[in-house]
């Protein structure tokens, strides 16, 4: 079978802090408490099935077994990345994710992630890091509930890009609509949830022991990406991130441009505008809000139109 761009049916997650803004992106969400759309996922907690074409209904893991050359010359342990759209109608819990070494002791992967802010209400902010000088002080401040003294809050706006490596104490604040790219892990250690209760009157579980074990001390400050920019015919490229798990680029396409040939598959998210993906004599429409997996044979395709794309590539070290 010839490779083709894979689009997916999103998997929706209702959350205590979720809302209804995902409808503004065209999603048919199940309720007004929908917090997440897992738009490219092969995680067991929410695999997104292929939406169209000969492989409609299939899971990524099945396609990897049947067409391994679509994913590169890498013996992937499992599909390495997960892409979400998050509607934070209320504050998310303050949490931290483990690195790979710690997570593997519990049978999972670590979780490094990044956020691209799609929309932000005035005054919206995130929690990023803490003020404790060492782990003992961190423990004392957590146990005594000195959250205002402990947590670092940072204002953000639409178009911001934030890298959240494992071990970073963090939270999205209310009023944010965010595209998240992360390792394919669902391991979260919650440390503070504003004493909220669910519809049954129960508080959500906290994981202080694990959180204390994995949180970086002292906390590294938020570093916004510099303007590492390059140009290609028909596009400007901002190189936003390169880490052990994945890299992220922002492409502003104006006309026609060719993607570089990659050794592995690529994930493509259309942030703004519209256009087409062209490969040989075939082409596929691209619209705002599309999220696609480009198999390796298509990574040298051309993009035509006026649009802004977020391009994510796994690092081979994630296998």
C-alpha cells in the first residue's frame, strides 16, 4: 500500500477543570466539561483510530507492525509521542512528571512535554517551577500548604511556546487553550488540587511521595525559546525545541515549500490558515485544526498555501 497522511478521530477526556471551547475548533465534544482531545495517540488510555482511507479504524500500533518502514529504521518499543488539545476552563492541578528512569520502575515511560498556546484569556498564567532551595524545604512547604510562597506563576499569551521537561512542577491556569506535544505517557504525580471535589464530593488523589522524589531541586527557571530561525523557499522556520524526546519547529508557509527528507515519521499540526500537502501527483487538503501523521515516505512532501504549521519529530533515543 502507498503511504498516505494519517488523520485520526480524537479521543475526548472529561476533566473536572474542562470546558466547552474545543467546540470552537470544530470538535463534537461529549459535554461542557471536556478538558482534552487526544488527537494523535496510541496510548492504551486513549488510542485515536485512523479517520479515513484504507486504514480507517486502525490503531497506530497495528500500522507500525504491518508497515514498519512508514515509521523509520527504528525498532520502536511503542509509538513514542502523543498530541493533545487542552481546554483549561479552570486551573489544572499542580503536578510533576517523572523521567524515563523513574517511570520505568513502575512500568511506564517518563513524560517530557511542551505547550503551544493557541488562545489565552487576559491575565492567563501557568505555574512553572518552585522557590524551594532544596528537597527538604520543598517537602516542608508542600506539607504546610504554603503554595503561594512555593509556586512560581508566569503570565502567558497566544503564540507562546513553553518547554516542560520531566521533573518540572507545573500547571496550566484557567483561560488557556493549548496544543500539547509529549512523550506517550499518562503518568502524573499530583501535588495540589485547590481542595476541589468531584461530583461525588471526593477530592482527587495526591501523590506527594512520588512528586518529591522526581521534582527538580532547585527548580530551573522558564526559558523561552530564542529566535533560531532559518528560511526555505516559501517558508520561514522557527526551531523551537530539540530535546532527548522530540524536536519541534514552527513553519510559516507562504506559497510552496518542500519539507526535508526525514529518517522517521513526522507529526504535523495546522495552527492557522489552509493549503495542501503535495507528494508526486497526489495532494491532500490542510485546514486549521488538522493533525496528521506523515509516514516516512511522505516527509519530503511539499506544503502549498498560506498557513502556520507545528512540525514535531521524535528523537531516535525515545525508542
